[in-house]
């Protein structure tokens, strides 16, 4: 097949339904994130069945028209987060074809790239390790590909399968349960079906899933609700405000268009009325559907699944450092505070009923405290360990031991964080009066436990920064200490941590030093003494 035509689009929709019907029990069985409610396979099947039936009832004139009908049907029938996202994959391909692009190999490559952008744009908080991550890898794998339609489709399906295998490394909830992402598995099935149609071969992975999770057969009371509706007559410019409002009282927020003016709205929340009223303020909700969400169930296979440690920090480099330790992390820009959806989403990335939160700052601690008591936290036991600095997060994580009882582990982490004295160097951005004198813009400010203890006149240099850092450390080490941790910010000169290490070894040979890049924009250096 050289190009995708009407018959191929129809065959693809039928093949998707067939594959998802076969895989539905297996996909339901590995449904862990964001809620272990065993319905991802069913939601994907319902969505694509609605899309297929819409196309079967239409008489499209060409492939672009067929894809547009398929997209509208998918959005109208979409169920769950996974259903909404897969509907946006179809819509992205349809939008590309609607612009007159022929869906040959190069056209399909471009369409998949556009589908990636459309699907990602519909989700309020994309999370690594989900079907969106799989879609990103697919788009990257075929970008600029000009080979035949069959070769591009086969490459996309193979890339999706490879990306799916990586999802447990990206999302701790999957790693702890020993499964791949359920939505991602559905996306692999959809792309396998497409490759099968254009190459006239049967999908290779219909029966490949051999593992499943046994969830509790009990039927606990819902802790929240999944609210979905179609929203008509809404001004596109007001959709970001709708996403923001929904994110304020729920999570798993998606607002996805069908390309013809209707939007599928999806949110997990505790207040059904508020979710519907948010739509009423902007347009006309219809086909409202509300389903209970069960309390997230700890997955039993494997060890240590009753508890998880998560962190919320400023600085991308620091976030990557923590992720390398197997911790679910929310990285927040320096000038922002995470919202309820961000924090609830972080809780959902973890596995187990007990979640310990390590926030790397006072503002982040306040945000975590707010979310910990939110109805969307369900009956999870969420404990926030107050931390005023990322160095206290690292100190707490260093003593974390899954072999201990949960309460004992929390106490140990809290004590380690509280016992870590903290210092920092900042560059003054304006004139100010401090306890040790007047600081001018550009001066180096040294702080210990948020109190200004020194001012080094501008301009800041590698030498002056090392001298200021040693002055701060000497003040902290005067009370004792065995371990110094230094986190360098974005503004730190490349050689400052090396020079500081040499000076510290010279003046305090008894002290051990560890240093990392934090990626933070606020502080030049963050220092901790234990």
C-alpha cells in the first residue's frame, strides 16, 4: 500500500477494535497508574469501538474525511484518560490529513508527529512513563522519515513496543508493580494494527502480555469520582482557564477537541458538581458520565510496595538525581508553586498506601501539606516531612530504609532532615538592609538557616564565592559535623565546587564532602552539614 485510503482507514479502525478486544483483560490486569481500577483496556476498547461505528455509519469521500469522522467518533466515545488520549492520536492524524497532506510514508511520519503534539496538549499534566511517553518516542523515531508507508508504520509500531518496555524505569508505580504502562500497551496495539493493515500482515503482539496483577476482589467505597462530558459551544481561548480550574480540585485533567468544535472533558475529583459547573460556565455540557473511583489498592507482588517516598523540588538536575535513586519526583520551576493536580499526580506516581513526601523548600512543604489533606488523596496515608532546603531532602533520603516499619522510617527521615544545618549563597538582586549590614545589588549574600551572616561586595567571582562558602561552612561546622553536602545552582561558576572541595579538605580534613548540580536558579550554592 502506497498511501492510506478510505478502505485502509476503515480496516485500521476494525483491526484496532479486534486487537483491543483480545487484549482487554490483559491490559485491565496491568492497570496501575493513575488509579488501579482495572479499566484501561475496557476504556480503550469502548473509545475505538465508538470511532469504528461512527465511520461505519458514514460515507467518507476520501481518507482525510474518513479520519475526521473517526476522530469525532473517538472523542465522543472516549472513556478515561487513556480513551481521551487515544482519541487525540486519531485526531492529530486527521488534522494532518485535513491540511491536504497525502498519507504516504512521509505523510504518516508527519501525522504521527502532529498527533504527539495534539495529544500532549490535551493533557494538563503529562507524566513520564505513560502512553504519552510512548507516543513521544514514536514521533521521534519516524521524524523526517521518507520511506514507504509500510516501512514507516512498521518503524512506528516497533518504536512503540521498545518504548513500552522502558516505562517501568520512568514511573516508580509501574516499577514497583513489575508491569508496563497499560495505556502505552493499548497504543502499541493501535500502531500494530495500523502496521498490519498497510503491510497486509497480522499484528505480532496480540497475545504477548503474559503477566497480570491480582487486585483485591473487595469493592471499597469510592474515594472520588471520574467525571466526563462533552462540551459544546466553548471559546477555544477559554480552554486553558477550564483546565486550570479543573486542576484546582482534581487530577488526571484532559480537555480534548474533536476538530469540529466539541471537546471531551475528563477529571478525577471529589466534587462532581464543581466539575460540571466549570463546564457550564463556558459552554453546553452533554453526555455527562460519572463513575466511582475505588481507593488505590496496594499491589502485593514484590517487596516494599506498602510505602513509597516521593519528592517535590526546584531544579531539573536535582530532580534527575533523585529519580536515579528510584524516587518519584515533581520538578517545579523556581518561581512557581505546584497546584493540587501536580501534587495528587505525584502521589499517584507512587505505589502503596503509605506515601512520604520530601519537599525541597518552605513553599513546597506548604503545597504538599495542602494536597496531603485533599479528598483526592483517598485513604492514602500521606506524611509530609518538613524540609526548608534540598540538602535536607538528601539527608532524609540517605537514611530511608524500606526494611523498617513505616512509622520508624518516617521518624528516622524526619530526624535526619531536622538535624541537617543549612546554608546558602545568593547574589543580591536589589539593595537591602540585613542584620550584618547593607547589601547592594550584585553582592554575595551568605545565609545560615535563613539568617544573613555575611556580605561579600560585588562583583562575585570564583574566588569570592569560595571564600564566602568557607565562611558559611566554618560557622556551621563550629557546632560539629561529619558530612558536608553542596548543591551548585545554575549561576555557579564551573570550577567553584572543585575549589571549595580543595579548601575544605585543607581546613577540615576530618569532614567528608559530596557535591551535585541542582539546576536551581535562585541560589548559587546550597550547603548542608550533618
